[in-house]
C-alpha cells in the first residue's frame, strides 16, 4: 500500500464526491474532504492536511539508534535493540540507559531496564494512559 500524499487524498475526495453524487447523495467538496480525513484516522481535514504536508517529519527509526522519550509518563534514554513492522505501526524494544519506575505510587515500584511498545510514524503509541497521553513516545536522540 502506497503512503497517502496530499494529492492522493484530494483525488480520493473528488472520487468520493462524484460517486456519492452519482448515487443521488450530493455532498460539497468540503464534506468529501472531511469524510476522507476520517478514513485516514484524522480528526478533520485540517489535521490530515497538516500531517501530510509536514516537511520536518521525524527520521525513521533504525536498529541501534539512540533514542529518548516518555514511557508511562517517565522520561528515558536508551538504544533500540529490536524493531519490526512498517514505519506507520512499528514495534520497538529499547534497552534503557537507566531503569525507569513505571509505577506512580510511593508504596511500591516496578523498575524496567527494557521497554517495548508499538509506535506510529511520529513515534507515538496509539495506546494511551488514563490521562490521555501516549503510553510511549520515541524520538532519535540529538
């Protein structure tokens, strides 16, 4: 499957508009753009357009990369020791430079030396913590 570009999603919106009109359900161009945005799991057209037009996309992760980020709200740094899957849904395992405590209670701890998660092309997990933040974020260390 070819990654979406701004031109391809605009073409999808035109085709959707024509197909709906042929079936007797005319929609505006703006409505077609909004429908296509939802098909691409974006909140709205502006969100999808910004995502696709982003010029400073993060570099793709690779085995052995030094990375930083957050895991369950805890800052970390480490090295990628395992990587699998396509760039838009990649499973990554990281050996941490220093263990992180994944428990927020003072009465006990759960120290992790390695962490694993599945992240999108921007390095954010789709899974969220109870406060709505991504469970894991990953970015190349600078």
